[in-house]
């Protein structure tokens, strides 16, 4: 590192839970140990720039070295193709964050099913027990769960019809809500001398009386995710380098590459530093992320910038977000009460390979850790890298001073020979996340569908024709090991911990050739890590659940055993006892009025306030008796 200072101190542990994995039947056993006969990963450092001139020189050099005839790498697109469009997942345990913590405090409402305690995640609906807040069709609504009436309404679309089609997510703290959305492309304005690109759009809303917008924030780039810890909301934004490469297709790859390099040579530092605008009442302010807020890893491509914004949700304004940025890329956010991790595939230069081709087998995932224990701007702690790629944030887990990461290496091919998965344990060491142990050889020829970490234990599901549920002992960071395996047909795409050392799996049943046969819910007994067992199964032939890919759609109440599971367009209510799953009934919503809803509206979310189950769709909210599935009230929002 020739410039700057290495940023870091402190520790954390992160586990990337996701892998393309292969079946253990037939070949060598899983391997353990820090080396595992593979080349050690070189830690990724974080380095600050001495000046804007230095930043521009290094960003241009990195982009010039990375550019090809088709532009700079867009690994997020390539990753989606390689994983077959697998969506991100995010959800929590039943007994740790979310619901159970609230019950222990004597509250009587459910919260967002977050991955970790103390790190609230944005969602389509929020409640604090006094009110239910949701945004549909560009309109924020506040519902009183006692009177079952809409008590507040605020149009967030600003007369722009395109914003009514957009999905908004919420964070709620006291009488303030932070609404996260995207700003579609528009005409030139103060943020750009050319047509304004799309960006992140945030609104701070006061809910104390009639809902009102206190302030707004716009920044170039798209939202990766956000977390609320204490009073501070932190929003991660990814901004591709704004380089206008020519569209001309004539010439050889070398000629097109040289044209693109000339564009980079003419670019100013603003091509990598996002511009922003914030308002508070009649006030309007503009700015740009400063060079003094930007750092870089040891290796970079100049393809994108990651910015972390921090907002005090007790304030009456958002301010400038106190930005901190890294010249890197990421597509996954994992947060705890004290740490924030950004992770993603290391960009691969696009040369002659078409954008839609699968990822190369040598893919590497880079990880960046921030300290979020104190309010305000987070502090860089460490960075590292692991071979392979993540399936979602559940591949990451911080526990007992270590970061556990589950990844898949190789490619998932029809011949079932090229993929393999592993769980690696990392520790913080002088600004780097360095490997201390691993267990590999998981699910060869298959891919991971779900993982769950519960303290020193992890459960990994792979699938190709049957569903191996692996139990892993991670208590010794230097020697993680597989302790047990259960093979059944089908797979679980989401695992939810239950009391009494049980797991609930949501996924698909399948025949022995691997053809899916409809949604299934499996109840697993994992008291003996050497012999996991399935106690019961609920199966709906031909059905599909949105919770398979979005765990926020799943609701479990440990006090009653209630499971609210979105199935097709409705919600199926189940009850889980010690060793059985029984069905209560289902909840459906009307399609609603208007051309936007002519195909009907699936129920997206479920929550509980008191002894009433509330379900939410674009068409409205329904209050239901969860013990009988009897409808109590319908509130239309169309």
C-alpha cells in the first residue's frame, strides 16, 4: 500500500451462509482446517486517499485496467444469472430477535423477523403496537389496530405516477418513519448536468399527528439495504461509476476497449463520488461525497462506489447523511447490534465474455466490516475475502469474536461435478479478516438452498434430487466439523429456529428425480446434532410460498405456535406443537379495483397486534382471528 493508512481495529465474526454445494454421497469426506489444500486468501485492506488528485489517478488506473469492449464489470447481473435468479433472503430466529424479545418484555405485537437482535431491517409494514404503518401505491397509511380504521394518509408520489408502481420499505422509531424508495431517472437538475440518473430516495415522516414529510434525501445510486441500531439508521448505497461509454459496435474488441479507456481518461472524480440533495421544510441543500470520505481496498476495479449513510431518526431532519464510502462493490448487507458488513463478488473485468455467461469458477467474495456500536457515522474496522459466493445475508454470522462465512466455489453444472461448498471461520487481525478454520466438501454437485446459524451450531440445506440437512459444530473456530446429516426428498429454502431445539423448514417437496411437487413445511428435531430427524411435514401439492425467497413474509409466534405462511395469493395459517404441524385455515384478500390490480393481489405480510392477526396486500389490510381464521374486518386501500 503506497498511500494512506490502513483502517481498522476491533473484531467481529461474519458467516456467509450460502453455497452452491454438492452431495457428500460417494466421494471424499468433508475437509477441515485453515488450509484445506487450497491457496490462502490474501486479506483485503482498506486505504484512504491523500487527496482528490490521488483518488482520481488511482480510480482512473483501476477502471482502465478493468474495462473491456463491453464496459466495466457488472457482477451483480452475472451473479443472478449464475444462481438461476435466486433472490436474497433475510429473516430472524424465533427465540432471539424480533418476536421473542418483545414477548419477554411483555409486549403483545410482532416485529419484523430480523436476522439479528438489535439490528432492525426495513420492511413493507411496521407496527409498534399502537399503529400499523404501510405504504402501497405510493401512499403511506396509518391504521389504528383497536378501531380498525385508517387514521392517517400521506401521498408520497409527488404527482409522479411512476412512484406509485414502486415498492417502498419502512423503518419505524417512535413517531418517525424512514421511507426507503428509489428515484426513477428524470430530467437534468442540480445533481447532474445531463439527464438525472435513478437514485435512492429517502423520506422522513412525522406520525405524531397528521402524517407529514419532515425532510427528504436523494443520492445517486441504488439502495443495497439498511439497518436501524439504536436511534441511528444506516443505509448502504451502491453507485456504478458514471462513465458514458460509446454505444458504437463497430471495430474489434481491442478497438472498442481503447475507446472506452479514452472515456475513463477524460472522467473527473465526480464520476465515482455520488452527488446528493437533502431538504428540511423549505430548506434545500446539495453536496457530493468528499474525497476525504472515500477509501479503497488493496485491489479495485473502479466499477462502483459503496456509500454508507447515517441518519438520527429522533431528529426532525435527515441532514447530509454523514457519508463514508469505499471504492468497491457489494450486494449483501449483514448487520448486528454493533457491526455492519457489506459483502459481494469481486468484480471481474468484462473482456470478450458476454454479460449473461455464468460466473467464473475462481470467483471471490470481498467483505467489509464497519463498527456501528456508537451513534452516527460508522467506522471502518476490517476487510477480508473468501473463495466463492454467498446466497444471501444468512450466509454471514458474527459469533464469539469470529465471523463465519459459507460460500460455494466452482460452477453448478448439469453433470454435478464442478461445485463445492464450505464454511470458513475468520477473525479480526490488524484491520483484516483472516481465516482460522474451515469445513469443506459440502454438497458436491448440489447447491445450498438455506443455512441457519444458532450460536456454535449451523444447519445447511443443499439440494439436487434429495435434501441433505447438514448439522455443523462450529464451537472450535479452528476445527469446524460436520456432525450429522439427514436426507429427505425436496428441500427447505428457509430455516426458522423454534423452541426446544427444533427447526421449521419452508420449501418445496420433490420426487426422487428432483422435480418439485409443491410447497412443504418440515418440522425438524435437532436435539441430537449427530442425528437430525424430521418429526412432521405439511405439504400442498402445486403450491408456492413467497417466504421461500423472502423470509420477511414468514411469521411465527412462539407463545401460540402460530405460523402464518404466504401460499400462492393467500396466507395459510398453521399451528406447530411439540412434534406436529396442523392446519387452521387460510386468509385471502379481494383483488381490489383499478387496472393496476386486475390480476389480483397476493398477501405480502402478516403481523400480530394483541390477539388479532393482520395481513397486508396492495388491496388492503384484513384483521383475522388467528385461532379460527375467521375474518374480523377489512380495510381497503385501493
